[in-house]
C-alpha cells in the first residue's frame, strides 16, 4: 500500500486512515519501514514545507556549527553512550555516530528552546537505522512537534488540534504550517514536552501511568506504592525514549509502527502488558528487588518469551484512551490549581 | 525471622553527565567495569552491603545514580530526599564538570541539608588529558570543606574508600547531632564535623540550606530497632 515513493500511503492516510492504522498494527514490512515512518511521522511533509521556505537540512546544520558549545559537548558525550553495543553506533567517529551527532546538533539549533536533552539521541538513533540522515532529522523534528497524522483518524481530534498548538512549537513559520497541514498535533502528542523545561509531558505521562496502573492492576499499584517505588524511577525512559532505551529492536520497531500512527498511547499499552505479565512476580519483591527487576538493563527480560506479535496483540487489547483522557484532565486541573 | 542489624545509608551520586557516576556505582557495588554504559536517563538504583571496619558494622549502601543533565532535575530531585550522604563527582578531562561542583553541592544541601559529602575526581588515569590542575582541585575542596578523593573507576582505584569514608562521616554527623536538646532552626555549628572554617555557606535563598536532616537515611526500617539506638553503641575509631 506504499505505492511509488509512498504516494499510495499518502492518499490512504487521507482517505482510508483506518486501513493505515490496521496495517501499522500488523507491522510494517521491514523493507518499507523507513519510507513509511518518514511519511507517517510527518517528516516528509515537514521537509517539503521547509524546502519551500528555503530552509533545508544542510543550511540548518551549517548554522549549527560552533553555535552552542555546551550543548555540543553534551551531545558528544552521549554519542558513545547511545546503543553502545549496536554495530552502527559502536565506533567513535563511525558513520552512525557522526550522523547522530549532526542531527542532534542541527536540532538543537533548529529548536534552541529545547536544545539537546538526553533521551533524544535514542530516538534519533532508531530513526537513523531506518532512513538517511536528512530524513531522520525531519522525522525527528516532526515527531517533536507532534506531527503524526493521527488526526486523520478522528475529525474531532483534528478540530481541537487546530487550536493552541502552534504557540509552543519552534519559531519557524514552516513548523506552524506543518502543524496545520498534518492537522494532527495536539500538544499532548508533541514529543517536545518530554524535553522542555520541567518536562511537562513526561510528568503528565507518569501521572497518567500511575492512574492506569491503579485501575488495571490495583494490587500491584498498591504494592509498588507501599514499597516506595515511584513510577519516575523505572518509567522515565519508557516514555522519553519511547522504549528505545530498553526494548529489543524487533519488539521496538513494531511498537514504533503503531506509535507513528496512533501516538504515545501504545507506550502505555505495552508498559501495562509488561506489568500484567509480571505482576505475580513483582508482588513478591520488596523495594530493592523491584528496582532490580524493573531496572533499565532488565526490561527486556520482562518480555519473557513473548514475540513481537504476541506483545502487540496483548497490548492492543487493553483499552486506554478514555482513561488517559480522564487522567489528563485531572492533571491539567491539578497543575492549574497548584500554580501560585 | 532473621535478625538483621544492617545499617542503611542512602548515598546520592551526583555530578555532570559523563563523569563516570554509573561506572563508579557499578564498580563499587559489583566490582565490574565496562566502557559500554548507556547514559543514565532519570534515576537508577543499586545496593551494596559492606562490612566497614572502622564502624565494626555492616552497612547497606543504597546507591542512587542520577542523570547528570540539569533538565532532569524535575525527576531526580525527588530522589534526593532522605539521603544520608552524597558523592559529588567530576572528571579530570571535563572542565565544565569541575566548574559545576559548587552548584551540585548547593543542590544537595538545598534538598538534604548538611549531609556527609565527598568530592570525587574521577578518571585520574587520564592525566595527559587533564583540564584541571591538582592545585585548583585541592583549593576547591578546601573552600567547600569537602574531602577529596582521586579515583580511577576503570582500575578500581580509591572507589570503595569513598563510600567507607561517607559511612564514617555520616555516623560522626549523626553522633554529633545525637543530643539535640532544642531543635532547629538555628544552625548548630557542631554538626559540620568537617573543616567548617573554610566552608562557604551556600544560601539557597530560604532557610532550607540550613535545615539539617537528622533522620536516618531511610524510613523503611519496619519496626527494627531505630538507627539512633543502634548507633549510640558504636564508637568512632
């Protein structure tokens, strides 16, 4: 359904969004994944729009050179520490690390209010495995702005996305146009909020997570709470790297297939699945054991023998939308009320 | 039911990104080192039980690893609470990490009061790439009133020593604070058992920096004998 240069996918997204959703859930074929992500993330549209305005990747990258030393150093320090065991990113000054470096540098100059924050490099790295440097840059930038074309799924979401979402995106007018063009992008799905000051989207996600866990697995939620295990301890990188920090690639790409179309919901679903799968085991552990089992190094073990297919099937069975929405509203009024 | 008289000490390890905090904790807790660590996103935790000769007691170190990037403060700060000790780490080869030491100290003090703190200069094996001189490091340590440890986590040099020192210092601070007849807020001089004359006062703008947290490092003793009781029977070598 990709068509020449993805033309079919483009028209499907407009005309048969449910079909795109179903296909993404079933998994995008590996050979098409790069192009599909590039399109679904909104990266291609953003690149085209920016091109019209005379903003291209090479120019952004050039402008970034030598601009912000602190951010540059932070990026460099992390190159070695992003997928340190992955062949493509293993070598210092290797192709992978260089591309990663370029994109992160370019992005921090493209969106100076965010700059570079840890966690980003993992997301960019996963994109880089699937597409070239320029495409990965635009895909990342688009995801940061919430550029997925999710709104095509529901007209209501599209309508609400049109309002208020443009003020906080990078100051370039292309970005705003992209927001309207893709019609998606309610602020809540703009990945950017995971990294802006105070990490509002991360805080929201962790709050929503706690609520979901309490309603889905009350016993486990209670146990974690009494053991003093706050979700920020183990869940931070689930959300701000979209599982790329921890899950094996075969599982990860399937999660991302869905993420590209449906947004962050899938992260909650997968996380809940992992908890359900391990609930009885987790209930037997005290604080130290829990931290160990849930630690980033061991998340992959929580999968047990679950194949990517089985993981997705189980995850997609858990309804989360309305609960996420409810918790989101609760958080919103909580934040508003706690403002001085 | 096994009786366990473990003494628990919550230790924060802070400092800029990439100075070797995770490696240091792994080295101390597990005795291993690889250069393939991922950066720490948010917080991480490990524990290590060690018999500390100087205290004649086994101490359970609860080691809290924190992301070095400032943006993560929103997440990491909550984990400062209840810490009994902290390591402030910087790297021989990273000037910015050295320049940030005072800032890290005030962050720790703002959240935890005057707990036991040690300054750690890591990667001392990379002298040829050093961007800080020995003298300026010593000067800073004196100015901040912190004991300085030079470590090479890679080779495991001086790592355990840091934590043993923190356990001792923590105990000394608690003993000094043992008969606090009247409670705060006035800043009791005795509490800063470390060279206090030279230490700069870090003012967080309110009184928090002066609040001394006398609580045991963790509150999860679950009906065990209270830490204070147990410690009054120990002596400092």
